[in-house]
């Protein structure tokens, strides 16, 4: 999984009482971030809260990570603008209860990584020959499509993919360079 540290000015979503507020990391000390911003609604003592980093990954309606956040991967795990993995795939979420004092919430919420990074090497059924894929569709155990990987160079034998840490059984549908389809479970 990904491990990164907090940086000042990063944006997080604070979801409480059906409201999603975008907050800012105002300071970092010893791996602990202080998050500040304007809280809307009427927070009260012991409110349930969800925090999602980065805020762009948050579905404020459901309080979950957006379902399409992992879509359209290219097998390289480059982030937005192609600069780093952390920009798109370092998604963290935590839930808890925060104390309200006037218009201020305080407390501690631990965030856990929502994605894991996998390295895929595509081989034929005997495991002896590489397959150059033009696309790989990855499904969870309920046959819900998690992501489609379309290699950046058109055909790839090796690719990296970010997937939810909650998936326990994965199914793959691989289209190779000759438009053959390979389905497998792993």
C-alpha cells in the first residue's frame, strides 16, 4: 500500500450530518496534521464524521470514495498531469466522532489507505509466454468492474494497477494484441 506524509495546504473532505466541507491541512508536526476550515451545518458533540483525503476523491453524498476514482488507468500509475503516484492513488479514509465546541470540531481520526498497488505480468495459460495486452478489465468478487487498464503504449506485458484494499477475489478479462480474450480468476 501507499505511505505518504501530510503536507500543508492539502485538501481533505470532512463529512458530517449529511454535509461535506472541504478543509485544509494548516500544519503538520510529527506526522499529525491540523486540519482547519469552515464547518457548515450545525455540528454537535460526538457527531459521526468521515474524513477523506484528498477531497477530490470524496463522494459527499455517500461519505465514501468516489466509485470512479480508480477508472481509466494506463498501467503506469502516473497521477494527474503524469507527475506522481500519490496525486491520484494515495486515497485515505477514516471515521470517528469529534467533539464540538461552538463552531469548532476537535478530536482524532486515523486514516487508512483505500488502495493497494499491484504489479501484473501477463502470461499465457501455460505461464510460459508473455501476452501483450491492449486492455485489462478487473472485477471484484461480485463481478463489479473496478477499473479498466488501457496501457499507455498501446500494448503491455507488465503493468501496475491501483485497486481497492477491500477486494478479496479479483477477476481479469484481458484483451491481447490479436483481439483474443482471456478470462481468469485470481
